C-alpha cells in the first residue's frame, strides 16, 4: 500500500468513526446526520413533481439575453398562481424570493406568498430569476424587469389590470426590486417584441428585509411598503435609510420594523407579534386602491350628535358588498377623523387621493369624548378671550377641567337607535358634499 492509498484509508476510517460519533447520543440527545447537499437537486425535483403546481412560463421563448446554457437555471421564468374568478380583483404581484443571489427560497418566500395572495383575490407570479455563479446580479435585475413587462403584456390572458401590477421581494429579491425601481425599463411602442412594448415600472412595491441604495425619484419610484426586524440589523438599517429618502421626496411609503425576528422569516405564520405584518401589508395595498379599478372620489361634511357638533371621534365608510366595485374587486374601508382642533364644527374630509371609490357605504360614527376640549382654542391659552395670567390659572383650577368624560367608545351606525336600517350613504364620482349627518343617542 503506497502513501496515497494509506491516506485514503485513514480518511475513510476517520469518516466512519465521525459518522458513528454524530449518530451517538450527545447529552442524552441523538444528533441527526447532516443532509447531503449534493442530493438536494434530485430530492427537490422529486418533491416538486409530486405537487400540483403551475408549470413555469419562460420569459423569453427563444432564449434569454446572455443565456450561456440550456438548463432550467439558464431560462428565467414565472410560475403563475391565479385566484378564482369569484375572488379575482384584477391586481397582480410578481414575487421575487431571496437567497443571496445564489439560491431562491421558492417555498417560504415564493409559493406560500402566492397562495396567500390568491386567497385575497390577487394574481401572483413567482419569479425564477438567474443566479450566481452562472450569472451576475445585473442579469438577475434584467430578469426582474422582464417579469413585470411579461405580466403586463399578458394581462388579458391572466385576467389582471396592467395598471395594477406590483412586486414583492425578500432579501436578495428585495434588493433586486429596489434596483429595478431605481432604473425602470421604459416601454418601446415600436418594438418587435410585444413584451418590450410594456414598461417595467411597478405600480407598487413591497420590500421584505432587503433594499438597495438607490436614487429615489418622485416621478418613477413606486409607493413602497417596508417590512423588517430590528434583530436583522444589517438589513433594517438600509431599509430605514431608503424609507427616509422616500419620505423626504414625498413618495408614499409605509415601514414596519419589529423588534424580534430572524432574517428570512417570510409570512411568520403563527408568530403573534411579527406575524401581523402580512395583514398590515394587505391593508396598505387595499387602502391605496390597488384592488379595484374604480377611481377615487372626495367626501366631506360634518356630524351632529343630539343636535350638537360631535365633540371628538371619527367616521368610517365601510363598503356595502357588491355595490362599490366590479365583481371580485375590493374597495377599502376608510376613516376620517373629527378632532375639532380649531372651532368645534365636527367637520370631516377625505381628499380624492385618499378617498373612497364610488358606491354605497355603511357609515360608522365613533365618539371618544363628550366634551370638546382643544389646546388650540381653550380659554386658558387663547389670549383673545382677554384673561389675565391669574385668571387663566384660576380657570384651569376650576372643578371639571381635564377630567374624563367617557367610559369607552360609543358607536353609532343608525340615525336613531331604534331604526331598522343602518345609515347608508352613496359616494358618486368627483366631489361629494355629504352635508350634515344627524345622529341621535336616544
């Protein structure tokens, strides 16, 4: 036996010994054997084929730009997940899983989100973008642009609106989307390829624990929802910076940084704290009118309670099913606040950019105080009333100043408590002066 054969024998023997040690109990607990990473592709393929998943659709039928091989990993594609016709809102979202550009988390950051969106009437397209070391990051971004263009070009086929196409990405997928948002591909009206006649500019964007340092532009950077955790510090800081840049540029954005949660938690299903983030995102998508094709309207008026201006509270417009949008589309409940920080006139207002879509709405009026108090116009601070400093001090000391006046929210949904029907208003296109909404507590 030569020295090379001897070395191989020693390594083989050592490997067997180490394997036996790994399988032996350690502190009373058996240590499972490590999976063989070289078996992953075959195991994943077998598991995938056993499922009833959509077939991937190639983004370039005749080969992608820069393609240097003929495997599936050389062919960018989307997996289309479509909602039922009854639920379909016409909204679409491209899902970009993360994986450090060397892998794609197609399950917890892909299919699970696609199914989640389908349950809410949103068409989802899970993106198979090209990754390293086969391709560089620029190629991944190119695939991302193409996916948005492709979905728009096939809007009629997929039953979606080309004007309501968003994206959601995680980690590397989020970084890719941010880079796309920084430099979207413009539509080429005379392009031979019909897909290139569409723009890659997103109508909205959701970034999950990932972003890029881009130059924001109010004209092209889409409204964005951010989600991350403080525990995932290396990603949270970049997202906070991007959010601040968008805030400074007055680009609509919403950010949620939860204290706990590791990088890559996806839907965080079952987590009673972080797990609320998907519903926060959905509320944001709905409130921004992406689930309906109807244009918004403005509403304004004021509320009288028992013949007097409602001292403090809010008014919520809740869509009446089937009357505020086309079949399947979803209008958003919207709330206007009645704070009376100036004169107590109980005015409320929702401008067109944040107002309801035309249709019928059930009105919910909430009262959260019985006596009007405002530090903007109270006698103790308003010098126009003519009080001296001593008089103002004495006024504040009067019994009743600053005491609570209500023991909980008071909800009014009818003009009078005994009415058989709820208070319903109809919002029409344009500006809606609802006048005085009179309600009675007795």
